[in-house]
C-alpha cells in the first residue's frame, strides 16, 4: 500500500497547455464557427456571430497576454525550445 501511495505522489501533475497549443485549438474553434455561420439559416446567424465575437476576443487575449510575451522571452533569451507561456 505504501508503494502505491509513493507512485501516486511521484506522478507528475498534468502540464498546463502552452500558448501555441491554446492558439491552435482556438483557431480550430473559430474556423468551425465560421463554417457553421456560412451554412446556418439566417435566424441562427446572429447567435453564431455572437459566439464568433466572443471567441475572437479570447483569441486576442491569448495572443496579447500569453503568446507574444512568451515569444519575446524566447527570442531575447535565445531559447530554441518550443514557446510556452
């Protein structure tokens, strides 16, 4: 039993998503919403447009607060590893 507890204590916590992966997922979400908007009946477009605006605001925050600062740190430090926020 102590052995099982030790294994659990040594297990790594899930890694936080980095800025690049978050932006890629956001791009996918926005693309899907644009596709839904283009194919939606007129009465649904207003609701989908509202979702698009919200997603684009989130995207802007991800870029400004996570991605760009992480990119600046990586460039100024000369770090060749993946950019992480």
